[in-house]
C-alpha cells in the first residue's frame, strides 16, 4: 500500500457536511479548482486516510474545466491516477476528457440476471451449473473465445456493441432495453482504435479473463424494499446470476494508446498536472474528440462482451436444466468505468466514473420505462466471493449532489501480494465450499488474491450510500456458486 | 548495499514493481524480468542462452521515464499477442528518448496474472547516491 504523500488531506482537514459526507475545502491545496467530497461514515475515515486515495482525489479537482466538486464513494481505495470509486465531471464546453481517469478497463461493469426460480428447487444442481459455466465461459489469461470475427465484423461490434450481438442471434431485443445506454454508445469510430487494440481484443469476446472478474450465482436472502423488489422481478429465495467483466485487451490497449497520445499533447494545451497518469486533453480538441470516439468503441466492445457471456451463461443453464426452466432474463447492465455525457444544473458535463455506477432515479428518461415509472435504475454492488452483494436503486438526491452516481463494490483493503501471502487458494476453496458456495477457478493463486479478507465490509459500504440518501437498498444476494479465471 | 534487481511490492488493488540497475540498460532489463515474473513466475532463473524467443522493438518517448513505461507497455502487447514471457532485454540503443531492444523470453500456455497496463502514476527514473538507476512502476491488474 502506498504511504500518504505530501499534499494528502488528513482527517483534520475534513469538514463534515453530514454524518456520511465530508469535504476537503478548495483552500486545502493551491492547485484545487473545486472542493473534494468523500461519502463515508466517521469510522471509515481512518482507513481512507491511510493510503493515497485522498491525494488522488484532490488531484481530480485540479483538472481543467472541473465542475462543482470531485468526490469518492465509500468503497474508495488507492488507484493509479484516480482513486477507485472516484467521480469527476469537467464541463463539455471548456473542460477535458481523461483516458487515464477512465482507466484501462473501459466499461468494466456488471449485469444481473433473474432466474425466476427458487434457489431451494435447484440447490442440488448448482455444482453442475457452475461446472457448466466453467465449460461454456472461457476464462483465464490468454485463453481466447470461440467467436471468430472478420475485421469488418469487429468494426461493426465496436460501432454497435450489445446490439450487434442481439442482431446476430446472441440474445433478444429485451436485453438491449435493459442495458445502460442500450448497450451502445453513439459516436464510436473503429478508425481511431489502433491495430494493436483490435489484435489484443479480436479473440476475446465472450471471455471473462482473470483478476476480479467472475460469474456468480446467488440467492435473494433479504428484501429491504418490497415495492422496488417487485418492480425488478425479485422474489425472496430466488436465484440470480451476476456477471462482472469489461472490454478485455481491446479496452486496455485503447487506454494505453490514448494516455500516451495525451501525454504528448498536453504541453500544446498548456495543461500541467501533478500526476501524469491523469493525462487529458480538451474535449473539443482533435485528441479529445478522438479519445471520445475510441472510448465509445471500447465501451461498445465491453457491452458486446457481457452480452455474449450472458449468451454462454444461458447455454450453460439450458445444458443443466433443459428447456423446462425459462432462460434467465436480464435485470440490468451497468458500467462502472466510463465517461458519459450528462447534464446537471443545465450544464453539459463529461461525467468520469472510475469504479462508480450511474444511479438514475425514477422518472429519468434514460432508463427503461417500467423502471422509470416505478423503482428507478438498478445498481449492483458485488461483494466478495464469501459475503453478500446488493441491489440498490437510484433516488432523486443523487442527481442533486452526486452527478447521478453511486458506489460500485466492496472496495479492496489488502494488496494482492499480501492476500496471497496469508491465504492459500485451496484452503479458501474448501472454506467457501463448506459455506455452501460451489467454486470453479482456473487459478488457485488468483482465487486467493480475491479472498473476502482482501475487501471492505460491503454492508457498511452500501449502508453509507443508503443513509446518505443517494441510493436505496432493495435486496441482498448471498453467493451460492462462483466461477472465475 | 546492492539493491534487488527487482522487487514486487504491495498496492491495494494492483501491483507495484521496483527495479534497479547499475546502468539504464540494466534497469530496463530488470523491469522486463519483473514484469515477466508477475505474468508468469519462473520456476528457476533461466540463463539468456536458454531463452528461445527473441522479439525486437523500437520505442520513442519524451523522457526516460515515459520511455520506460512505453517500453513495458509495448513488451506487454507482444507478450499477449504471442503468448510469451520475457526475462531479459538487450539494447542496441538506449538514450533518454529512444531505444532499440531485443527481448528474450519463453513461450507460455497461459499467464498467471492479467496485466492490463504499466502506468505512469508513480514512475520516475532516478539515480541513487550509489549511482544505481531506480524506478517503481504500478501495473494495473
């Protein structure tokens, strides 16, 4: 873990806004253009002040054109430019777009499926289903997928995202309705995605890779909001399936290419930053425009990837349960590493979410009609393999104070190297199985890196956004099966 | 005291790699070895003549630090494209802004870790008082 560096706020520098919101005033550092805000409980602050998270947060407030404030969600942890859990929104007219802030896994995100069947009825088949998932969803580093695309087809995927997959039989029209942005950002342009990026991603559609990406089967074990749960089609005890993945090597290379490009371009625009990893360019510049189109292409690749993984999950489902049970339906798909064009206070902004989730309230035109009329946009907060995950929904207050955003996960507290030192993958697998969680992992070392002990308590993270009034808890999901690379 | 050629250090979510060298060439080569060991730990330290895979690359950058990070990212791309892990680098040329290198490595079936990229976040090539070149690079995992 990195030690705090000069220019990092301590607890003494924080001004309390309310019990779950704290502010670093603009006067804290000369280069700050706006204040920085932290959603956290008082108890969480010691941990947050212990690494470079707040230094990285303050750095976000120095970006040209930054609007109102930069902030972090309670799952914040140290990143490599932005803290993970960071949100900042430069103005579209005079602000910048930053590939380093968006991060390497462009449109990493999660999608949740409802099975419509009680876990107890399929309990005895869960182990077989996880085995089938491991067979159908290619995983591990360096393992390619089965879908082979021509150059032209890959370019079409970059333009049309999940919609391309549905048009080619890997899903149905309803899947598109329940994706953020319809599973496709407009403005994508394959011509600004490098050959390196296309080659890195070409055989990776429908693959999950490794790291913290997974497919998890869960059961709904607590309902907090009956009306919202009903609107989302959840019944207590039902099984759900969560997919976590992003844009794979294609997105990683797009970020690498454009951070490099912008590092070279920044002097031309007179931009100086504390951290080169936040490399950026004015949105209305050739470099800014190119990155926007490349980022949209990579985001579309990620939506296509999650759509194809869902197709594989449905195939695994049918191989175990036959046609007698309906294939799992999509609840929603949300991005948590992305730049979006959104308007707040009648100002057009470029909302950068790095490890944070969009969380629009009921009545918002950009969410599916049935959710808009009832509960608002669902938000999924995966915990660790051994704990719980949560479904939340957006509420109006997040539009007023958090650029329509919420948290995205439990948040790591322990390094991968430390986790591997103190946790043995085989022992963890046995412990999880003793808790009734079926586990299939390509790498036991990789499993140990993702041990529950390496993460914050997801319940306390979710409680902060719930109590701060920027999202509302709907249900809790307990894991019963996990597959990862 | 001679610093370690490379050392993997903790980072909350990613991996921090420190490397050093008596020369810039040695620093760059140790960084390659460190990145290779993150991707696929070597069962033993192979000698250069045991490494059958050779790849050449040319990189330009505005300064020595950016050059190092860009070099690692280019090697990462080659690694993933060809399913290879590199353990050494030889240099035909290495200035503050330009390098021509040959990577020496091995083919692998799979990688243990999925490195997304080498980042510029904490990277700064410096020379310590004993004259060793040093740098720390955070890899996004």
